[in-house]
C-alpha cells in the first residue's frame, strides 16, 4: 500500500492487479497520443488469468 512507480516514456510495461483487484493510477501525458496502447503480443501475459470487468 502506498507504493509509487514511474514508468519512463516508451517503456513496455504491464500491471498485475493482485488478488484483491485494486489499483489507483494517475497517468500523465504531454498530448493525447500517450493514451493509445501499443500491444506487443509477446506472450508475457500468458501465465496470468484474464481480467473480466463486465461481471
């Protein structure tokens, strides 16, 4: 609780929400192009369960 991370621009990253499925995030960008995700399809997510927020 209370951890803070800073992800440098153009750094590939992902987050695991943990068992409680809770996160607070502040995203800061210079312009709206920073909001566009760029999926890598690297398979790094394979060991994790998919998160279904529609339930």
